[in-house]
C-alpha cells in the first residue's frame, strides 16, 4: 500500500526536488513484478544480502526482513527524518514525509 501511495504523490515529490527509493529484501525478479503490478515508477532496490537494511538498523534478525522504515536524507547525506515502524503495518504517514520535505 505504501508503494502505491508514494507513487500517487510522485508529482509532489518531484516539485519538492525529491527522489524516492524503496529497498526490499525481495530479489530483483520479485521487485520487477511488484513494480509492474503496482505501476510504481520510482526505483526499487533489491537488498537480498540485507546490507542496506542492516546499515540503517531496521533488520529483524529472526525473520531476516526489515521493519517498515522511512528515511529522508538530504543532499549532504544527513538524515532529516526517520520513521521506523513497530510492526509490518506501522508505516510513516505521507503527510509527515511531505511536511519534512517542505522544510528542506
């Protein structure tokens, strides 16, 4: 659902000079299928070795999956917003993301 919602706001992200990336533990073929089915046009990254999600400290080691997380990183690499969900359904509200982006 969040991928679809991010896609729905793609024009607003463009206006805010923002690039959206999604990182998943799924393999590349699964990601391509998901992108096609959901009509997502931003970049989806396969992190099957869990390197990125480990670096951002969102890996659930027992399940080997990532907690839902959203990071807004400025052009200098500074994290300006971080939202890490408590469980699979706990996602960052789009309004919060847009608010942070409008301040940058």
